[in-house]
């Protein structure tokens, strides 16, 4: 069984509800078990123009699915929860976004999948929840722990524990 970390985010509609539903649907998927979740965080949009903030969380799962099959299941759940294909380049508002951050310590880089996620080390909204779960986990390419990657952020976004500010 692989240990995998997924980032979940929503900035449309019932943001908390979509993250909770995605977590539940993942747990109901054959060959996936949700082990634990981070707290939910409210975060400013990253690298996109929108006024709607996100609710983000990271979940740890165990799975026997290979990475490509896991990606397919994540995309199926995104569609089930109303995510529509992008009409333009770049980032867009979404009901739910599920990204594979780490799959064990595997390194995958092909046309459909990049693991570890190529931007996770630049995003406070992924690093802060990962700090809760695996602060000493070493990024298999950058060879830095999650704590070190967080400390390296030049300009961390404001990240709020849902309803309460968290000093980072």
C-alpha cells in the first residue's frame, strides 16, 4: 500500500462542504482509505485573479492504486462534484481541486502526471497543512523537509485556520 498526500481546495459554493464531500468520496473509493486530514485553511488565491478565497486541506491516504489510476479517480470525483474543464489557460474558480502532492517518495514526470507536485514547495496553502501531518518528510527531489521548505518561502500567503488566524 502506498502512502499518498492529496491537496484539496475549493473556492466556489459550499467550499467546506466540497472538501468534506471529496474526502468522503475518496474514502468510499475501492482501494483508497483516508488515514487522516489536516485542519481546513482559508487562503488567498494563488497565481490567479479572483476575489473568492479558497478552503484548503491536505489528506493522507493509503492506496493500492497505481499513480495514474489514482489520478483518474481524483478527476472522476472532481467531475462528480461539479468541476468543469477550463475554458482558458491558467487557473480558474472551481468547486473542487484534488492534486497528488506525494506518492510514497516516487518521482514521476510524464505527460499526464508530475509527482511530487511541481509547485507544492512554493505554496503556503499546501505546506502549512503538510506541516501538521509530515513536518519531517523529505521532498524526494529537493531533499528538504516540509519544515525547511516552509521556512524557505520568500513571501508566504496569509493562511488562516478556518475561522481562526494561524501565525506561520
